[in-house]
């Protein structure tokens, strides 16, 4: 009897185990889907009746304790009307929706919509805030199609039901998706540039995909591969997205009109390195003005630290200092009381050895008998530009950069600061971003005080530095790992820029 009871209990337990494996709970099925989602960024050419009218990207990224999906579409009509749609969705590692931010831009006008899940309630904010009951699990954006393919498996004729939230209205609904067809696609995965700067396909892959169709809002008509990634999609406004290489989707479109709106990168992130480290061409264009828009991933604390223009969806403008600001408001040498006010900006510091004999002697030679700080600063910028080679290497201090004779933007900024301080001109290094050829790179430059703070860039031989310089940290030539990680995840769009004549 004891043996029979043990065997019976074992059989019941085994039956329950088989039942759970064959019929997992919805949460367990979603957890399995989450493990099979591939962090990747895919790029798309946007076409209107076969004409290349824009660029799109879908970025799936894993962040601490969460999954982030960012969709980005920018298009331009034949009349020049510009439209940008951006959606950032955050989910838990178990694919539970946490929040989403949608930014829609038409010309200078932007519409910001946000949603956040709190205790099975959607707190949706557009012009006003509403609280809407919602049943979980629910999805916003393209991640719903990804879950459909990975959870139920692609099979022609099969239907699947997924609860979706429309980011434009905050309304949730049960979307019934049907797999209508299966086909093979030839997708370009890399490109090569010719002598004219035009990119052409070089390698192609064959991808099997299934067509998912859902007529109910938000409507869906897309071809999805076995990894749950979009291969081709028809948007509700009739535009077609086709997956291809980044250069074919973005660079060719941008080069057709260099002044059109551009994003920092296809995945909406800043390039996490300087232009030199990233292998970009040397910047030669000088901008008089630059206007950028901050994307949905902009941290909320940016607005508190840098001003309200640094909020998600807001725009910030930068201009080059006019020539009349380059006139000095004081003469050298200055009084002791004056030097006391700028004690920090005149003293030697870490990596800024303005008291180094080599740097001090060079500063004296560059200053000569001149008492005009502006003229001396201009000579310092020119000497650093001509004396240092733009070359990668281990981070150096100002004195070490002089000895080696080379450096990246950091070393150019440190040496310029040290020479200016040695000459008696208050100076401080600055770190931030440099807009160049449609991207944003980490960069460093210097501010010198001529009665007002003037940015100068010895690496690019600019005095004053042009409007492509976006400052985030003053007093350091390196943003540090914390700010560097934040900057590399920013999403920036150039709204308007004007070149110097």
C-alpha cells in the first residue's frame, strides 16, 4: 500500500509536470518569448510609390532589468514638408509593459504623448492626463508583432490575439492577427561607397518571412521573419518600409539633400566616441546656427540641469559667437583682486599643468609683448592646432601631449587650457557633442574668458568654435563614464542648421 501510494503520487506529479509543459501559463510563455528576442537594430528605406522619401529604424535593446524598443521614422514630402514619428517602449524582462513615449513632429510642431502602467491602469498623458483600465499583458508598437510570431509560431492561416495599446490615443483593444502568406526576401546587409559618395549593395541575405495582417486599429500589415524582426511593412499612411543596410536607407537619402533633417544615427543614439576614434572624416564645415530636437530617451534630469529646452521632444538652439564678442574687455597683466576672482580658472589642475616649464615658456613666447587676451588666445589656438597631430592613443595630460606631439580632442582641449592659463587668461575645458555629417560625436574643446566666456576649438582651428558644439560639462575635457553613457544613449534630430558663408 505504501509503495502504491508513492507510485500514485509520482504519477500525479509527472502528469502535472507534463500538463504544465504542454500548456504553460501566459506568463511562462511570455518569459520564454523574452529569452528569444534578439537585441538588434534594423534599418529601413521608406518609399512612396517606389520613390525614396525617408529613413526608419527599429532598435531592440536590453537595459538593466528592462527591454527597450525604439521605433523611428523620418520622411519628407516633395514639397519639403518634414515629418518624424518616434516611439520608445519599455518592458520588463518578462515582457510586461511599463511605459511608452511617442513624439510626432510635423515641421516646427511637436506632439508628445506618454503612457505608464500603474497597477493595471494606464496613465496616459497628451494634452491632459487620463487614467484608463487595461488588461495585461498588453503591447505598444511593433513588439506586439514580434511576440505574436515568437509565441505562437509562424504558420500560414493561423490567427493569434494580442492586446495592443494605440500610442496615439491610449486606447487598448484585442487585435486579431492572421498570417496570410509566407515568402522569401532578399535583404541587403552591407553596402559599399563609390567615388561619388553613393552607396550600393555589396552583400545580400535570403530571409524567410510571414505576412501578418490585422485590420483593426492600430492596423498591421507587415512581413516578419522567424526572429520576430520586421522585413517589410506597409504603414497606415501608405508608405512602405523595406529592410536594408543603414547606408542605403539613410546615407543615400541624406546625401540627396545635405540640409534635410537627420538623426544622430539609425538607432537614434549618439556615436559613443570622437570623430577621430570613429574613423569619420575631419570636420571642415562651419555652422553659424544649429537647432536640434531631443528624443524620447532624454533623461528627465536633463531639464533640471540644463534647462527646459532639454526635455524629451523639446528643441534647443546653438549659435556661433559673433565677431564683436571676440574683443577683450580687459588687458594683461591683470590685478591681484581680478586674478582672485578667477583663481580656479587660472590655477594648474589635474592634467592641466599650466605651471610646467615647457608650457610656461611656450605661453610666454606666444604672448610676447601683446596685452590683448583675444590676440594671445588666437595665437594659442593656432599653435596647438599646428603642433599636435590628430592621433589616437592613451589619454594624456597637457604636458604629455606636448611631449608626444599628438592627441585626440581631449588632449587638444587640455593643452589649449593650460597654455591660456599660463598666459594669464582664464580658461576651462568643456566636453559635450559635436555635430558632424549627420551624426553626433563625443568631443572636447576650451572656453577662454575675454570679458565673456568664448568657446574655442584648437583641434578644428576655430576661434570662436562654431554652432556644432553642444556643451554638457564645463571644467572637464572628459564627460566621465556616467555622463558618457547617458550621452551615448541620447536621440537627437537636426531640425535646422545654417552654414557660415
